[in-house]
């Protein structure tokens, strides 16, 4: 039970910090920041599928899964944040 709580803290604490950073730095709404932070789930799914060939070697598979999840999530979150910051500075189309 303690191991499960420790894993949850190690995963949820950085995601909560990322959520707060998205709200503060990029001015995303609660839903926008939550949706961006939730990109960790499809990133994990993609990483799991990509590392299936390593299933005979569980340590290598989970190491590659964690690494790929971090990479995919980082790319998706930064792309979303960049898009949000561009939208805020884009010129208005109203006349």
C-alpha cells in the first residue's frame, strides 16, 4: 500500500505543478490546463503500445515506457502551451 501511495505522489505531484504552471504562465483556464495536463494519459497509452516488443524484458519495457511517456507528454504540452500563447497575442480580426 505504501508503494502505491509513493508512486501516486511521484506521478501526481509533478502533474499538479504542471497544472499550476499552465494556469499561471500561459493563462489557461481550469479546463484548458486540466485538458493539457490530461495529455499524460494518451502519452502513456502511446508509450505502452510502442514498448510492447520489449515485454519479455519487463525492466526495459517499463523504463522505455516511462521515458517515452515523458517525451510524448512534454512535446504535446509544449505544443499546446505555445498555441495558447500565440492565440493570446494574435491580432484581432474585428473591425
